[in-house]
C-alpha cells in the first residue's frame, strides 16, 4: 500500500513538472522573469532588439553583449551553488552553436534580436539534453541574410 501511494505521488509531481515546462516553452507565464515574450523591437534586461544591436556599432555579437548585457557572460548567471562552473550556451535560430566563445564568430549584422533564457526556460525550449545549466543566449537571425 505504501509503495502504491509513493508511486502515485511521484507520477503527480512529474505531471506537474511537465506542465510547468510546457508553459515555460510557450511563454505563458508573463509574471516570471525569463518566461515572458516581449513585444518585437523592445529591449529588456533579458533581451536586445535589432535597433539596440545595430546602435552599438560593434562587429561581433560578443562585443554587443559585453557592452550592453555583460551579466549574460558571467559564470553561473542564475545558479546559487554550482557543483562546477558553468556558462550560458549559445543558440542561433534555435540551433546549438556552442559556448560563449562562439559569440565572437557571429557578426552583429546577422542578428535581428537576442535574449537570455534561464536554465528552466532554455531546457523547455531546447530540450533536456540542452547544455543550459547556466541558461542560454538565443540569437535570432535577420531575414534575408
């Protein structure tokens, strides 16, 4: 009897976790940082618009982030007590590019927008295999480039 109750509770918790991840992936919780989908063209603490990216006049995305959102580059931007140092993963049009070092390889003129995703949101969007222990920087490509 005890084992059946534990199993039922585990299933209930897993179902709730799936629901939370589904909401995170679809941006339906605007009150939680990193979950909201901001209007196009507007920059926030967790996003950069095309206008802001081009205003900097930098050649690479790394330079843009260093000048406008340096906190995205720090070790463990959202983790309190990590077991090993982690940095954000980088995605370009929803494809994994690598670690922060690849930001230097992406030209600023290629980016329409960028956003920092918390680890929970990043895993909801890119899957559980995402190397997103410290979150992810998602870059959207400009159309026609």
